[in-house]
């Protein structure tokens, strides 16, 4: 598999491991006492790391619209990577092509550790959707192959967001952006869209129950459509016109008296095949009907495909729908939501994200957008929940100052309703909690930050040991974290005093398990005895001198 090298790659491949776990500090909850929807203000690299203890492997759909790196966005590479080649970039605005020879290196250094964390957060049946244009598309594909695996590439969609094309392009007026899709495993299942007018108009026939249908010849067309290619798909039908009786026969059967023998013929002399085998034809017999074709002077079998039974349509690799047009995003943001067009340039069309949510989630999925911008993803989630009664949850991360004044404010207006008069839009309902990134759980010396709430430390300890979300157990034991894979976990911790794992403490453990892992400051039980009782002792990392 091809690999991609760039300045600083060796310093960022494992940088996500060095990013500290930060505490999410709740600032306020909107429209509820408690909400699972989240808007996080802060650097998205640190925010993604902070989400791991609760959300690793739980996010069904990730959508991101990172800086396109055209040289016009004014974004800055500012991760704390302690390397001379990278430190000289920190705080500098990325320049245009030809002016900044390291601009692609900066973009790749910015994206790599974020994609590593996004991969961890993605569920095994989930997928990531990334919007971008041609500036970094070839580099991103190779980087995603490396992180997600080339075999997990799903597709690249051409999303026609400006049908007239960009007039300032030198040679070709670009009319689309790309949406690159990777899943985590083959467990991902892609949904579809309801049939649009272009499809509906193909159903031109009506049966006796006034149901719309279309006819499709059951004879296979295209490659491998001759009898010699698939002999098991060549068999006869026997049809009696008088009472429209249809028999699915075998090749050895003689034609019954009064019946017409119908076989799949490519021409008068060349035998073809059916699209279905005999078992399928028998199972779906009510959908097939013989018909004589006078131009070919032969009979064939036709499938009646009903519009009300066809279900959703598989997405294509070109989205040229009106609701993905970038002008729709600006119109909704300024004309309907009431923001000024200068508040946020080029907000994403809600329709683009709604279509992604439709094909990539179910009604209880969690959707993450770590480059949240104006909050379009939350808008789309709330719209979809209102439309189908779903309970999808969103997590947005935005590092800019407008995370509250624009991102969260937009979500509030969507929840409550917005616009006036003929532009009025009814509220979706819903809620969210707004967070800031707080302190690090661990200090630079590796000790626990004891200014952090004990509950957050317990959640962190549980995650590092089990890689599962922490659910406080229903128990009176304040030090018991829970049981995982028949191991009981204990965090024997007090902020104001040292704790000791001794026989007196062991006598307080009432929870039964095959083995035990106990955190404490000290341990006075001999190793041999710990081994006999299947107990693993771990020392709490803290600065004892401060006690």
C-alpha cells in the first residue's frame, strides 16, 4: 500500500497519545435539566481526547468539514508538538500555494492526530464523512488508507454545491466538493433516499388495485448473460393463455398440452439466462407475468416492480440535489435564522448533513462533528428527529470564540423556532449542554490533578482499565467502580489522606468477583497473599508531599 511522507509526520503519528485527558466543564444546559447533546468549546484535538472515556467506539456517524487549505481561511497550526520543525509553525497563519512551501505539511500534521482519535471514537458499524475540495484530497485519501485501512474506503461523492461553478477558477469552474467516506468495519450498512421524481415517473403502469408499477424483463442483460455462462439460470416457464396459468419448469420437462414454452433467448438462435434462479422465481411468482413481444416475435417473462414496495434508493456518487447547494446554507443562516452573512462565511447546507444522517444512522445514533462551525450538523440532527421521531444525539466541537454566540445560538433558535411571517419555521424541540475544556486530569509530572472532581477521576480510571464507558454502580461502597470481565475495580482514594490496602480494607469489600484490581496509595499485604486472592494492587499517582 502506498504511504505518504511529509515534514513532521514522525512527530505527529503518536501525538494523540501525548494529548492530555481534559475535563469537560459544564457551563449551562438549554431547554432541559440534563442533556446528552453536547456543544464543546475548545481545541478539537483535546476535546476528542476528552470524549474517549465515555464515547470510544460509540459514535455511529462522524461528519467533519475541516479547513480546505486554500490559503484563504486564515487557520493556524497550533498543536503543542515539541519539535523544532513544527514549533516554528505554531501561531503562524497558513499561507497560499507558492507563498508557504510547508502548507500541505501543516495541514497533514493538523489532521493526522485528529483522525486517529476520530477512528477510536467511531463504532464498528459506523462511518466517517469528510467534506473537502481538491487541495488536499489526494493526500487525505492516502492518510485515511493508513489510519482506517484502504479496504474500508466506501466511496467519494461529488456534491454539487455550486452548479454554475466558481468563476474565479483559472481553467475549470469547479461545481462540486468531495465527500469522502470510510467505514471502520464491514459491519457498516448504508441506507438510501426516498425515490425522487426522476424515479417515480418510470412507474407508468397501474394494476387493478390502482398501484403504480413498471415492467422489467426477467431476461438478464449485460455481461455473462448467455446460457453457457450461467446454465443454472436457464430453465423454462410454461404458460397457458386461456386461464393465465404459469408453471416454472425444469429443462427436462416436456411442454404440457395447451401451454407455451418460454425460455430466455437473446436472439432467435442464441440462448440467454434469467436474472433469477428457479427458487427465487417460485418465491416471487406473483410479481412475474408473461408477455408476447411482436417485434421480436417471441415470448418473455416480465417482473412487475411496484413503486410502493421498492423502498429507498441506493445513493449515487453524484449529489446534485437542490438542498446541497451552498447558497441554501447561506440563505437559511442569514435570511431565516436571523444571523448576519458576515457572522459566518459559507455555512454548510442543512440538506447535505441531513442526507448523510439519513444513509448512515438509525434513530438512536450519536453523530459527531469536531469542526462544528455554525452548527449545521446539530440543525440537521434536530430536523431529522422531528421528521421521524428519532432520538439521535449530537456532539459538536468548535474552538473559535463564536462557539456560544453563533454555534450554540443557532441550535437554540432551531429548538425554539425561527424566522417571521412567511419565513417562520416551527421549532424542532430538543436540548443540549454547553461545555468548556477544563483542567487536565494528569499533571505534567504524571500525577493526578487533585483539583479535578473525584467523579471525573473515577471515570478516567475506569476507562483506562476497561476501555468502556463508566456507569456508577448502585452500591454504598464509595470506592467500588464496578465489575468488568469478572474483575472488580476499586479506587480507594481520599483527597485529604493517604489510603492503605490492608486486611482491614479488604474486609469491607462485599462485591464478589474472580479477581480484583485495587488502586490505593500504599499496600501492606504481601505479594504472595495478593496473588492467592487474585488481587492486583496499583499505586495512585499523586504528589504525596502535598498531603
